[in-house]
C-alpha cells in the first residue's frame, strides 16, 4: 500500500522545494474541494500533498491603486465578502458565488478552480474576461502570465514541476467598464456548469461599446476567448442585430462534447443564449457605473 | 373506543419531536455510527460487467494481505433451493434475495456484489478488494424494458417462464409475469366514446435518494448468537431475512434499528447485513460495512424504468367510457417489480365503466428494483394523469372538472374489483377547487397543471408496550423504526388516551428481543397500525389504573372513571374521593399490585385508502428549457393528522421527490451497461433552492377503523407531481412531454420542434 | 353464497382459467381451505401472494376476516409499500 506525505510549508520557498522534489504525484491542497473528492473516489492517488494555506500571501485580498491582488488559496466566501471587489467586478464575484454551494465556497479558491483545469470551472471565464493575470513562482523564479495561459487542456496546466500560483492580479475596471457571468445548470445549485459565459465590456460615448471580452466555459476543452463575439460588440449598441451576431459568434466558437451533463446541440444553443443575456447585464452595469 | 369526533388535547398539536435535537446537532446514532470493540471493516467487490458468468473467484492474494481476516463469496451462503423460489406471487423470493446480496454463478448488473472482504482497516479492505481475482465471461446485456421483452433479447435466467400467460410458455423469457385486470366490455366502451386519445409515456429508473447510505455492524458470538445494528426500515425484517439467507434460527439473531437518514422503501430489504454476518462468522470479529454513495447507486434497487401506454375514451361531456392501460416495468436483475399495484392504482381515482389494464414484470441487467414510495403507482399515474390532461384539452374541459365528473366515490367499483368504501378523493378535488392557488393569476411563460394519486396503505402486525414509570412518566415502546416522525405520534396518541401532557410520554423503538414482532415501516402503516397497537396498550393501562384507584378507594373498578390523567369516582354513589393523578397511582403501584404496564400485539386491518390532488405552477424558460416550480399545493385526505407538521412534512417530502422524478433524475448508462452517474453530482435530486415552499393541505375524512381516524399518508404525495409538472409545462410552453425526466435539453428540443 | 373473483389473473394456472367462484365460507380461513380443496396449491398462493377485499375493505393475513352471505369478495395481488 502506498504511503501519503502531507507537507504544510510556511514559506513560498519551502513550498517550491516540496513541489519540485519527489518523483511521485504531488498535489497542491488549497480548499481541497476538488482534491478530496478525487482522493475519495480513487481518481487521484498522490504521494505528496502540499498544503498552500499556511504560506503568507496565499490567502487574503489586498487593494492597490490599479489592481486587486487575490491570494490563490483565498476561499470564495472571502471574495464574496470583499465589498470593493464585488463592486468593481460583480461578474467575477457572482461566478465565484456559483461554485458548488455556500459550504463549498467556504473553502474553494480561484487557484484551485483554475489549476483543477476542468473545462467547466465557474470562476475561470470571468477572471479571463477581466484580463486578470497570475503570478507564478517556481524554482526558476517569479513570472506573471495572463490567466488564460495556465490551463492547456482538461486536467492539464502549463505549470512546470515545482511551480505554484501565488496570487491573481485583477486590474481595476475603467469608468463604464463592467462584467457579468452567467452559467446554465439543470438545478439551481450544486451542478457543474453545462455552459458558462463571462462578458466584460467598456462603454464609450452614447453607450457604444469601446472594448469587450467574451469568454465561454464548458463548451471546449478549455475556456474559450471568443474574439468574434467581442468584435460583434465593439462599435455597437446592444441592439437586436448585435445580439444576433453575438449569439451566432458564441455558437460558432463552441466545440462541446456530449456527456451526462449536456449534448453538443444543447450546449451550442445555450452558449448563444447566455452570451446575449450576460452581455445585456454587463452593458446595463457598465452604463450605470 | 374511538376518539373520532371528540375534542382532543394532544392529537392535532405540534410538539417538538423527541429525536429532533439529536438529529440537528449530529448526536443521533445512525447505521455508520456504531462502534464495537474489536470491530473490523467489510467491503464488497462488485461486478464491473452488466451481465457475465462468474467463472472463477481467487481470493488467495487478498487473504495473504496483512490485516485481512476473511473473504466470503456465494460459497459461504446456503444455496436456497429452487422450489422455495418460484413459489409464485410472494413479493419476497429468498433465493433471488440471496443472489442479489451475493452473486452466484452470474453477475447480473454493473455493481452486483460478487465477493466481500473483512480487514482491520477500511484502507486494507479496499486494497484487498483489488487483490481478489475474478474471472468473468462477459455476456450480452439488456437494460431497456422493451428490448428485454423482445424475443431475441439476451436472457438473464434460463429457467424463468412468463407467469400469467395461458398456455404456459415453453421457452424462457425475461418477462417474469403478465397480469391483467378487466372491468366491463372494453370494445363496447371505446365504441361509445366521442373522443379517443391514445398515448405512450416512458420513465427512466430513479433512486429513492436517501441521504444516508446503507450501513450495519454485525456480530456473531462464539455461541452462535448474532446481533445486527443497521440502517433499516424494519429490524424484524432484517432478522427474518438474514435468518433465511444464512440458515440461522430467528431466535439467534437480535436486530436493532439505528436512526435512519431516509429509506422511502429502499431500506425495506437487506443488502449488507447478511454479508456482514457471513464475514463476522468467518473472521470471528464484529464487522462493519458502510456503503459509499457510488455503491448505493450501483448496488441497490431503484424504482422501475417503465413504458406506460394509455388509451382513454370519453363522451363529449367528459364522462369516461373506456380506459386501456399497458404497463411494462423493469424488475431489474430478479423478478418482482411493483407492476401489480401499478395496475391497480392507475385508474383508481376514476369511475370507469369499461377498463382493461395489463402489466408486464420484466427482468433486465440493472439492480433489482426496490420499493420507492407507493411502488408502481407513480409510473402508472405519470401516464394516466398526463393522458387525462390531454383528454381534457381535446374536450375543451378544465382538468379539475374532468376529474370531478369521473371521480371514484363510495359505492363505485374499482377497476381491480372491490367496491370503494369510506374514501375521500372527491373531497380533495373540492378542496383544490376552493383553494386560492387554483384561481391565482399567472404571468407570461407560466402555466398550471393538476394531477391526482391513490395508494392503498397497509396495516399489518405491530406490537406496542406502554409502561408507567415510578414517577408517573410513561414509556411507549414499539418495534417500528421511525422514518417520518412516527415516534412522536405514538407518544401523542398514548398521551391522549392517558390524559397526560405529551412531554410525560417517552417513545422508543425497541429491538427484536425487547418487543413483540412488528412488520417493517413502510406502506404508510406505522401511525395507523402501530398507533392502533399503542392506543390499545394505553387503554389497557387506563383500565389497570382504574383498578388500582379502586383498590386504594376500596370500591369496585366499575365505579372509577378516568379523565384528564386522573381517576375519579364515577358519580356520587361511588364515594367522595379526591381525584387520583396518574403519578400518585404510579407512586403506590407496588402496594396496589405491582408495576403498571400493558402490551398490545395486533394484526391491524382496515387501513384507509389515501387520495391526493396536487396543483403545480411552473415557468418555462423557452430559450433554455429550464423549468422553474413557482408554486405547489398538495391536497390529500389524511384521515386524521396526529401531528400536522409531520404529516405536512410527508406531503412536502413526497412532492419534492416527485418533482425530482419529473425534472432531472435518471440513471445514465454507457454502451457497456455501466452506470455513468452513480453520485449526487450527476444524479440530480432537487436541492432546497429548486422548490418553493410547498403548501400542504390536510383534508380529514376519518378512517372509521382506526381509533383516531388515521389513514397512511407517506406514499400518496409522490404520485401526482410528475404529471402535474408536465401538465403545467404544456400550459406554460405549449409542449407536451411524455418521457421522464423533463430535463432542460428535452424541454428545449420539444419547444424548438414545436416552433417548426 | 359468497361470490369470489380472482382479480389479476396470475392464479388462473391453478384454476385452469376460471376466475369466478361461488364458495361456501364465512371467514377468509374457510375460503382459503375451500379453494385449496378445489384447486390444490391455490391455498398457499392466496396466503402468500394475495390480499382479499371483502365488500370493499382490504384484508391481508387475516384468517378471521368475516365473509357475509352476500359479500363481494375479490382476491387481489398483495400490497406492500415503500
């Protein structure tokens, strides 16, 4: 029977060393809402578990002049309780608020949600739409990369051996910039997203869209930045025609699978619907702020 | 003695249940909470194949793993003879049950138990399972009920011949039985009809969804005395079934019922108990087995997936002239789906002059079906109640009026034969019509549906014992596991009879050695049958209390009355004595004759039938197919609600399960017959936010056969929701769904198809 | 004499297809014995697999259930529950 080691480093350097050492499977533990499920079901059999929660900086939210810095292991509940962050990025916070349930959010983190690399991760599209970055630390030092560079496929990340995500940097929104996140699930809580859509827009004169980012989740191996959808929005109001082009762009960008959570046909349709609805909310919010 | 029509002090109030505090603080002891010194852990190895011959099981490597104490297979269970088996219509067939608990010769479903291990830790037991080598010959499988009925279907049992067909078939089949009920002349009935509607409805299997998995601790002492602690709806049933399966005398087994985290029928039989006993015997240690959620889905019985074909004929004015229903139910790996009750419930609410109802019980490669709240009826009513709605629309009548026109009443002959007596169906319709929900305005994209349901409810054997403590407090002990608040109802009925506050009466559930035989908790029987026994025992205690007062007062017992918890002299001539409270008599019981207690052991007959009518409002998101339940009212004839809050709870719980059945619950199989969603993540039962507050309306048409007028209530409420929701969806979105569950992709596909 | 109907039809294999009988019986016990006398094996079938509805009221496992001279008696499949 294999052994299991549990290491709780107190510094970043200690954590990097623990992750870099060892030949067997090494897993990071933040909230554990994915890892523990995988351990129990036998899907993951790590030899080493490295707890992130005692490392300074991994838990906590701080505000600088131009950005929010969110520790990678910060529980979703803390994010939901951070007033300034909620006001700046309601889409991100409502995405985090949708992960699992209230109990899960007491533990689940942005870092865990991202690195678990499920195509259906709820926080990922909104964080990408906000053009957030990750600070990655590892044996070779520190680097800052866009969030979308981390996940490379279902269950796969671009993190090298020994690397961990330290924190997320979310830029402060510009005036008349706002986001929204919607997802479709069969029930009202507890389900994995069938489709998720985040929209981040900036409005200019007369409410015409100056800038946009539309990101879909659960309809491809990774979250998809739908450039065609952003192009449909930029330079336009959100009228019927724009909504139609947005819907079509979202559908074209969706390459889902049929699984026990949804069929290809259904996911493609709903991707279009959610894109329209999330855009409507983002536009409204951007107009009001 | 009857309390119907009397002014009552305790019955009808809402005291806090005695098990409440422990349950909400986590102190209650459930099946997995028992620990016994020296206890080891059992785990079950399960077939990964839907259908396979078991060629060889080699446990050699597993037994050599340090910490492993025993391995069992079917070889460790008596091979129950075939003659005892196909004895016909008895619902429990012990040969099948034994093979379901531990496969013999063949694995019949993905998840079928093929071996079990007991080891000193759960991790070692888990590792040992992987070391048990099983050689299978994989066979073609069949799961869908109609595919299983086909002539060329893979056969599960080479010696199964369809019962109920004349002449007896010569070739074996997966159709275990065919059952048929007729009334009048069906051809004539359809000829007389102005409108005939013929439709087909289908359901997928759904699980009872109890939050607490099966768990037990079994001990076999050196002298052969066995004890079992388990999560079960019937510890006498556990004792009896284990005795049968293992060839042990009933007297040598003592079974206790743990607190239960839901059963709903799924725990009216055994799975892990005989395996734990076999491991305990072989290893010499007490053995605990706790199923994982995945095992519950793969290895325990759900409700049948089914096909329901309905043909209704009616006059223009709405009077039904004919009804033809065909039910095809999956039985799972062994015969015994509840297609019989399904046939009898399908048209029970209606006065149909001509009817023909046929049912097929069909085996297939999935877990053996187990009871789930009104077993058989929800499937049948899904079809019939939807079809009635389609008929109402075709006739241009409102669905409530259509039901009123055809409602079964006292004196009407049921399709299965007997003439109805003392039923309250029409009263539920009247209550629905009068309810504000029926007339509440609806917005765009919203619709309202109604549906009805019927369940027989049962009585059966119960023993109850009431004894008075030295301080005048009282204990009522019964043998009925409490799955729905029945224990507090026992205390309330006893308190009412004794005339004391309910806080002075402590209800307990006694084990099989401490109370007389009691049939399991199911069939909505406990408040009726065990309540009847408890009431009887309490009245005998009252008789005894009067006798003791008579001794103290030196008068004849006939001259003593009992009122409000005290003995009074009956009239002036008896003597001018101060009333004697119960506590006073208890205090002096030794001198007046000894401890005061009484027991009643009965086979309760006369359970009252239950009828319900539900109103459901939904909103359909026409772009995603999502259905939201806006408002739900469940109206049911409950006879007499002993504790109204727990009766309301039964209605609300049944509705919730029915809504899950309607909207999202289903088993998903892959191309190899393996279950893809054995967990609550992807087997989607409703979460709290999925439903609004459910209004439970308790109509009381007392059952004259019970001292308080009780009818069983727990099962009826799961029957109407599926059709009520579908009927509401039709009116909200203009689409008629006939296949459950009505999940968003299916609703959206129907909407899109309707658009053209 | 009470008129007895076997409803549901499975038991017809014991009775060669007949489902309606006039049976001299004042209790359910006597009814079972009479039917078993006429159709050997049917008695056990009824005891273990069926319930009886006498004038609309269902009895299960009740030898003493009274049957009147003009009673309507139906033998129906046994009812359980969940």
